[in-house]
C-alpha cells in the first residue's frame, strides 16, 4: 500500500512540475512582466473544476526551509496554474509574495489565515483576490493524511472587482521533504470560481 501511495504522489508531483516551472526558470519580475494586461472588465467571471478528462488546477507551496519534525519558521510562496476554465482559457504561473509561519511536517499549513493573490489570465484580464478566510483541515485517506484548504474572498482589484471568490484545494503531505532545506508541496484545486 505504501509503495502504491508513493508512486501516486510521485506521479502527481511530475504532472504538477509540468505546469509549475521551477523557481530557477520562473520569471523573476513576475507574471505581469511578459503578458499584456487588459483594461478591467467588471463582468469578468471564471469557473474552474477538475474534469473527467483529467484537466486539473495545480497549486503548490514552496517552503524554504521545509517544515521540520519539531516545527520551525518557514518562508512559503504560493504558486498556481489553472487550465480548462470557463470564462477564460487559463491562468498561467502566478506567485504570491513569500510569507512566514511556523510549520511542522504533520501540520505544514496554518489552521486559518488570509491571503492575497493576483491572477493573470490568458484573456489578458488581471484579478487581485483577497481571501479573508483560509481554513485548512486534515483529510485522511488510507495511511495518507492530506490537507484540505478552503478559501473565500473578494476580487479587490482588476477584472471582476467586488465579486465573490471561492477555492478548495487538496494538498499532499510534506513527505520526504520534511527537514530539508527546501521542498515543494503540491495540490489540486477541485473548485475555483469568481462571480
């Protein structure tokens, strides 16, 4: 069972890596540096969901250093890549400003918090979302504990300003990245919507 779980997690990480470039290859100036941004569209709306065809919304947290057995202060950067969404084709690599918190291998994410993310969509639309409620709970399946993060917020700038936003993501365990200098924890978002 453990071997099958390990193979499944390795496959997810490989798939996610194809959508989320490594920090070394990501544009250091950020996603808006190379993509033109359209004038704000007040009617902008997006619906993203994992489909039967396997289209997934990939997210990850890059931890430097990685969470530790005993818990330590980490610097965490959230990265997202969405595809197959209605309203706009996809949102390619987005990174938020690194944040700091205390993380352990068994509890790598805060139980609750807030977050601000700017998404730049292939349509040229840019939406800044302030998540005023981000809640993380443990999701046990077999001998693996994953982490379900549910977020609600509002578009505070750009297209769709004022619209409600919801997001639900299931993140993998820290696994072999525990106690390392750096690790990236991947997840899939089964629901994301604006409006």
